């Protein structure tokens, strides 16, 4: 594997809670591999240490439940912040 090669995708959307790996562990792994890869976290948890870490690190997130237009807006904001074009 090439170190810091471009990611084969533009953005990752992950839940904070998953069966085999936490969202934070996934984000840390992605960050090591692709430091500039935008990530958005979704969660149904109201207040946890993990969510507080996401907030403290400035990682974009959405609280469940959310509307489709909220997801689209967050994706656009996140890609724009990363300097990537977003579809109109």
C-alpha cells in the first residue's frame, strides 16, 4: 500500500456505534491512511464520551433522526470545507 495515496472515495459517512469497530476507531484508521479524507459521523446517542471526542475534534456529525436534506447539507458543507466540488 502506498502511504498517503489518494483515497478511492471522496467522503466517508459512518455511524459512531458499529458491531465490530467503533466509529472513532474507523476515523483514526482512515485519518492515518488518508489524512485529508472528509468524514461525517452519524449517531443516535445523545451524550457519550465518544460523541464529545467527535465534537472536540471538529468532525462533522448528524444526530439521528435527521431529514434527508440535513444529510445533503452536511455532505455539501463537509466537501466544501475539504475543498472538493459538490454536485449542484
